[in-house]
């Protein structure tokens, strides 16, 4: 915070003594009122660093390098679920010692902005809310519902008990406290914010309270004394104009000036993005004399099971929270760091200087570590819980990890297994053999069961990837199997009842009970190894030869990995290592290519593995060749949302090709919500043996527009040709393999239901007994 006196002698001396912490954001601030200062200039130069995303052993170093950006204030979320893991049981020591974090900041000469929520978002599991709120089936988060507001008030009082003595009004570093986060983009209950503010005030918080919104969600505050800040990445004049409209006389404050962006599994990373945009935006903010908070100055890591997820569609976030921030995941200055430092240096007054850039923590490479000990997950089960229907994870008293569900499946024909809903990643096992996986990201809820001559044991292992951290349906995001499991055959649909459930929270104490051997394993299993070091330092574990899982080193949960990318490494902090007898345990769901791991000196955060994602239905260099072939049908689909049928004379075929020649809006795209093939009597053929073998173009980065969305039975998903970064011109092709030669009489097409982009107009249909040329 630049607190400069207009009447000083020109030495640039920074005033902290006079009216300490009352001269905040250009205001004298009392409990419920404020009035502008005219004689002095004040601005908050802040950077966001989350204490929970940095090992406590490295707090001091991270604070020092963040200060070297040229800022004088640190902002940090306080995540409720890190401090109250069980109702009424608060933790404030070790990694959760937020008091020590604030004291370290003060020792570095930094002021502190605390953002305790209770909801914070932050790409953190459940937006910082504790999972146990979901044990209440009537839960309504971020509201005055008694089941939420009373625990929230208890939490805020506990935060105030810890941090009130550290306020600037009492000689401490805390100059502001944020209440909630971007609430106006979620709800409209001003009484909710008023209760939170009153709780903090009654608990002894007397520094300014504020809340931060996005430009589009800004509304005038109805809570006296609650200041507004606005978040943006560019065009500060527009955002500050919007802030002025709802808060005409208050200072300008960008509560989140985005230095980068977060990543999601299966899509290209934001790493390396936005340098010029960031510097242009920051220079303009500083020129306007506005306050700012760089989100993030240092992103850090969502260790353990703390990473969050977005919804609609469901998109879990990876373990790394590097954020393409000025300071990378290992605490090293990146290009943005020096660009920001240069901007801040130009604004120093005579006699002022930036703090030096401290040396980074040592980063080391590790030679490959070979795993020779294994332990099957399914052979390390706890005592079963029993119920007629599957019970969600939270109602089993568990917030993270996985649950194994087991039941008996009667003998019967080929059938479709339908799970409502598997959250978030499920493996289906029949008589010990894996049948397949269901991925919530891809909206997969069903798979085909083989015919069974005898009763069989059906197991469904469900992993919780992350609780949704933003949106209207957060309080419905329970994990495991949330409702029911059904089996559908030609005779009808029946529900499977009589379940055993085995909670597997994957906590450190459960690892100590594992029994390892050198036996080979199949399916989800733990792999264990020990290693020694010549020197200790940070490193990045290369997980590219593994499939999906979790890694622990010396009892520390490093977080999740997944070979779909974009993150392919896991950050391992040096303070969690020792010269000898380091233990590493990996839980892998599908089995590694090679059971070994090496340590790299740099992270890999932008490597999407399209083969692992499994959403591209075209091999490199593959090109469909229809030259000389005659279509069995051609025509035009009509505008609208209804099913449309392209009928033709009966023909025997195994392979069916839809060629989309043009779209109704006249754009370059093709889209399709559902495709069905009609049999000899005009009925829809069952899809049990179908496979989508070719798609000329698919969008898998900007959205889940994979071609198999056209076969998933969900009218709200759809195939979409490529649009993120480039467009492929028509014609576009889909080729289906029906699994056997069938008598075919037509194709039924359902247009995408949400908007007109890519809805097919002109089409042609081809069929063959053998694969099409080029495939």
C-alpha cells in the first residue's frame, strides 16, 4: 500500500505510523462508515498468495519473492474446509497456521488482506466450503438457510478469534477483510451478506470490509460500509466505470487483476498466456491511481484432494495452480514477474527501491525410481456398509477418495447398465474383470453388460474428482453413486438393489495399513518404492507413463495426476524430502505403462494426450475417400429442434457414413445431438455393438464436442466440428460401425438443442458392408 504524504519533504518516506490502518483505500474507516481523505494519496498494491497452496516450510521464501514484485500487500483466501474438517473441530496449526502466515508477512514488511469467505471459489474443492455440509440433503449453500448460516457464523467467529489481534488497528498487518466472493453473480439476498458482516463485526473485526464482483455482476451494496471491488483481466476503464456506477464516491479497487487463468483436465493450458495484456492492464490501473490485487502473484499447488471443478459441463481442475502467474509453481520468477517489477520500478519516488529478488529454492532432477512392491486396492477394503440402494459418499461420512459399491447381478442376456449418477469417475467390474470406465466429464452414465449364464458379482469403484466450486448446483454435488443403478434389456428396465459399500477416503493413516508384496497386480493398485538423494531440493515428478491416480511422498499427498493432461508432472517440494529413506506410494487406476517415475527440473503443464483423452476419432494422416461411391440418400434437413428421418430403400450394411455438406446458418460447422440407424421394419437398431470409427473434425478443447456425443443417448450433448483455434470447412463426415451386417432403411438425426450453430442442412448418406476406403 503506497501511503504517501503530500506534505512530506520529498524524501519519499512511507508513512505507516499516522492513522495506521485507518488510512485504507483512501478512507478513514470506522465500524460502519467512511469518509474520503483529500490530503493524501493511498493505493493498495497487492498480490494474491494462498497459504494453503504453499508448504508452510516455504511461506517465508514465497512472501519474500512476492514482495520483490514491487508490491507491499499480500492477499490470501482462508479456506473454511481446511480449518474445520469436522463440525466444530477447528485446526489452526501447522499448514493451517494462518496466524503465522500473517506474522511472516508482517516481518517481510507486507500488509495483509484476508479473504475468509465463507465461500471463496478459488478453484478449490467446494469453493472452500466443508464437504460435511452435504450430509444435509436440504442444504442450500450461500444462503440464510439455518443448516448453512449457523455453521458459517461459527466459522467466521473462529477466524476472527485467530486474526482480530493481527488487525492494523491493533498494530498488526491485516488492513482489510473480504466478505464472501462474487455473491451478486450467484444470489440476490442482501440479508445474507448483512449477517456475515454483522458476525465479523461482533467478533471484533474492525478494519474495512469489502466484497469483490465481476464487472457483469456489480450491484449497489445494500450493506452499510461494505465496499465494492471489481475483478478483470483487461479494459480497466470499462470495469472501473461500472464500479463507479454502483459506488460513486469510493476508491477504485481491482480486487482480482488476473495475471493468467486456471486449467482444466483434458484441455490446453493457459500457461504462458497474456503477458502483453497483463502489462497493459496493470499500467493503466496504476496510471489511474487505483488499487489492485494481482490474482495470482503466485498460484502454487492444490495439494491432496483440494482442487475444484466447474459445472455445466463438469470440468475438474488439475493439481497445479500455476495459473501462468508471475511466480511459477516452484516459486521461481517468470517473464511476467520481471515485466511487473519494471512497471513498479518506474513509479518509485526518490529514495525508494524495490526489494531484491531472493534466490529460488534448489530444483533437482531425480533418476528413474523403479516400483517393485504392489498392493491391490480391492484387496484392502474396510468393513462394508449395507443399504438397499447405493448411498452417496458424503452420507457415508466421507468427503474425498473413492467408494466401492458391490451387488449381485442375476444371470441374463446382454444388457445396458445405467448409473444415476456416477460422480465423478467410475470403473465397472464384473466377476473381477474390468468392463470399462464412466467419466462424468464426458457425461458417461452407462455401458453394456455381457450375457451371463450364472449370477455374477458387480462392482462399481467411484472416485470423487472434485466438488464443484462455482454455480447454482453446488449443494447437489454429492459424490459416489448419487441415486440408483438400473439394468435395461429388451424386456424392460429393473433397478439393482441390495448393495455393499466400502468407503475408501485414501487418508494417510490408511496407507500405513497397506500390505505390499512383489506380486503382479491387475486393476487399481498401490505401487511403493524407496529412494535416497545426493541433494535435497524441489522437483517435478514425471507421471506421463502412468494412467490416473494419486501420489504420496513421505506421507504428503501431492495430489492427482491424469495422463490426459494438460498437467503431466506433480510438484514435489524440497522440504518434504530427506537425504535417505524417502517413501513414494502411487495409486494408479488403470495400471502404468512402466512402473517408474523420474524427477524433472521443470514442470510439464501443457501437454494434452489426445490418445488418453480418447475423444479424437481419426488417426494421424487418415482421410476418408468416397470417390466413385454412390450415396443411398441425399437431401436437406429442415430448421427446428425435432427428430428428422432420411429414409432409403432397404440395404445390407455394416458401415454407415453421414456427410454434412452445409449448415442451416451457413457457417463452417456441423453439429449433431443424436444419430440413430433404422432397421428393416423402420425401428431404431440397438446401439450395443456400435462404434464410431471416423470423424473428420471434432472440438475437444473448447468444449466436449467429440463425435461420440452423437451416440450417447443424451439430447443435450452434441458432436461439434472444430472451432477452438481453427475451423475445418465442410463437408464433414461421421462413420459408424454397426458391429455386424444389418438391414438398414434410414437414418434419424436430432439437431443440437441449444442453438443453431452447425445444424446440418444438405446431407448425403453412404453405406458399405466393408470399411470405407481410407479407413
